[in-house]
C-alpha cells in the first residue's frame, strides 16, 4: 500500500478584508487534482497561514506538480504578496 503524503505550505500574510479565505474558497471552486484527499486552510497567530493537503501518495503529488498549472497553494500566497514555505511530510501513523 502506498504511503500518504501531507504537504504544508505556509506564509505570513496580513489578512485585510478576508483575502486569504476568499482566495482559498476560489481554489475550492476549481476541480481538485486527482489524488488530493483533503485540503484545509489554517490560521495561526501573527498573520501566519497554512494550507495542509493530504495526498493519496507521492505519485499523486508528483503528477500534480508535473501538470501545466503551478501548484495552487504556493500560487495563492504569492498572489497575496508573500513568499511561501513548502514542507512535504510522509504520513507514518493515524488515529480516528
């Protein structure tokens, strides 16, 4: 069985007038890439935002990256004037 992969894209973005949430909602209006199991927008202190996305496996993530469009989460933060940080994590365990 293939191992799931979690991507986490984060950036500090001052949220004026709910722009981050609105941009994320626009992303969800588009067809989701094959192999994307879940994605969520998280807000932390000091204008820190994260988009965590769970992928079926590394192959699904690689296929999305090889597509004609740039990855959505980093592009969202760049549109808002922030430089994102990407982390790719392998899921090693789960509860629930």
